[in-house]
């Protein structure tokens, strides 16, 4: 199973989701591959936001080595599932889908917890540290659900 997490800048939410998911994959010895990408080019080439690094480190997860990249159309072919964080990410990704199959791979990550409700993982970029704790908790629960699905396959 190849899973891609997508947010806007690829420095806050999706690198954190990737780090959390990789930790679960390692601990549960799952067969899966994870990556993250963003839709905007603002931060391409940059490390994860220090606030995401800090909240991850608090939970024993390192985001060191992250290099922000843009989502590409090829990602549809390279991944089985593409999880977005919010409505803007969803519209952006769907806008470059080539066909129905591509579209069927895309879903809101919080639909793992609240199916079909399309709730957002709030953009924490202009928020405080408490926002990063909140998104960590949301992403951790959603990644548990994804890990359970991978384990049951
Ligand atoms: P992310 O957060 O999409 O979770 O990585 C953001 C990072 C940067 C910006 C917005 C959101 N920005 O406007 O530069």
C-alpha cells in the first residue's frame, strides 16, 4: 500500500502525517510506503516547520530529512491512496486528476474518523503551538485508522 498525504505547503500537516504514519508502520511491521506533498510551491526544498518538528519529537518521531515538494500528476500513478487535509487541497488535487480512477484515490484524511463528512485538519501555519497539538491528535487518530485498514488487508 502506497499512501500520499497532501496539504498546501508540505511543511506543517502532511510531513507530520507522514512521520506519524511511518512510526505506526514500523511499530506494527506493516507493508506500506508513505510520502507527502504540497500543492503550492512557496516552501519547496524546505524542511518541515519547526513547530511540526517539535510536536513530532515530543512523541518520539523525527521529521529530520524532510524536503518539501510539490504534488505532481504522476503521484496519481505512484500512490494507491491520496489523503488531503482540507477542501482547498481536495479541489487542487482533483483539478489535476486524469480520470475517475485518479479521483477515486483521493479522500479527506478525517473521513477515516468521520466517514463522508469532509472535515478539515485546520491549517496551523498562522496558529499557535496549541494548533499543532490539535492537529497532531487528529492525525494520530486518523493514521491509526489507516494502519488498521492496512493491517487487515
Ligand atoms: P501546510 O501549512 O499546508 O500544513 O504545510 C501551510 C504552510 C505554509 C502556508 C500555508 C499553510 N503558507 O501560506 O505559506
